C-alpha cells in the first residue's frame, strides 16, 4: 500500500497516524490550518500504555489534493461535513473510525462502495493539538467486508501493531461497538463516574446493564448478531478507571457526541419498534448536564 491519509488527527486519528508513520507507512494528516502547521513543525507526540511513548512526523496539510490508497476518517460526527471539504483527491478505500451509524450514509453519498464499515475500540484522547494519550491497553480495529482492498488495509494496520479483525457482517461491525460504547458513554457521563464506580453502585449498575440490553435488542432488529451477554462480558473485562470521551467532553465544556451515539440507537429503535426507556432516560440526564 503506497499512501494513507488521516482526516482528523484527534485522539483516535492521531494515534493511528502516529502508529502507521512509525511503522514506515507514508501518512498524510489532514487537519485545520493551525493544527496542520503545528504537526508539520512539531510532529505528533504519542503516549500509549500499549504502543509506548514516541514521536511521529507524518506529512500534514490543510487540504488533500492528491489521490491516496486509503483515507482514514477520524473526525467527530458533528465535524464531518466541514472536514470532508478538505478532501479533493480520490481515495481508493475509505475507512471511517467515527462513533455511531449515520456517517456511513453521508460518506457513501460521495464515495459509494469504496467506504468500508469500520470501527475502532480504543480509549484515546487529545489534550492538545499534536498530543495523544492512549490510556487503556485495549486497541482493535474491526472492518467489513473481506475484499482485497480491505484485507490490504488490515495488513497495514496490523504491521503498525494495531490489531485488526475483518468480518463478513457490516451490522456486526457497526453495532458491536455501538452497543458497548452507548452504554458506557451514557452512564459515565450521566453519573459523572468511572466504570468501577458505576459497577459498585446498585442503581447505576442496573442502568448500565439496561442500556446494554436495550442496545443489543435494537442491534438484533437492525440485522446484527449481537447479544447482551457478549457485551456484558466485554464490559466486565474493562478496567475500573475507564472513562469516556463523552464524559470528558461534558466536563470540559465541549459538545458531546450524544446525537451520534445515543441518538443513533434511539432512532434505530424507533424504526424497528424497539423501546429504549433506559437509554432515553440516560440521554436526558446527559442533556441536563450541558450548559
């Protein structure tokens, strides 16, 4: 694979761009003018409990004019339409690592079947431009479907020490993350607590479990083979200190991805006639914490 571009070098995009660059893949980061200038001058500083601490110096631009083999889209959902204006060249494969579901339709309006359903499971943050903190050892990219282009991209990720799984089911890839993320993001943010505190509080734990059960029911109605037991087992393995980007966004006065995450589940539930009272209540609690 000759070239990779990363749109949005935040916690997720910065970590992936840094890892790929360190592994020798030619990477171009696409960001706002000031961020691109900073990364061009100072690189990306990565602190990762899994990959170690290192500096990466990818090329950085505010507008991508040339074609690339792979475009990794790692913006927040609310920033996606504006960010896409920075992409002029044509990608061979588009790998979106956004939260939620709705971005898939927007990306496919532009690039059709070149857009691969994909998710990343990671706890990474960008405290400042060009600085990435990866605080949990868990890291995995899931992709669908197993075409030659997708398999080639997966090989590049694995060569950069990012575990990558290719699935035959697009709903499983998208919902496999969303059910877990939705429950964790809503409960940690609604109660402003880490996962250990939520598990140790009887009422909060019931809310976490209820959000998982409701999300899994919506996922199955939408064609995914997701069970609440699988997700509960994943959550049981997570460390007590786990927090979420939604929780950090609310605490720091930034716009959270409430609509992209909980909104996507609730809209899908409404389409399929699946009630989600726990998720709706938690979403209301999060809204109540907003300015």
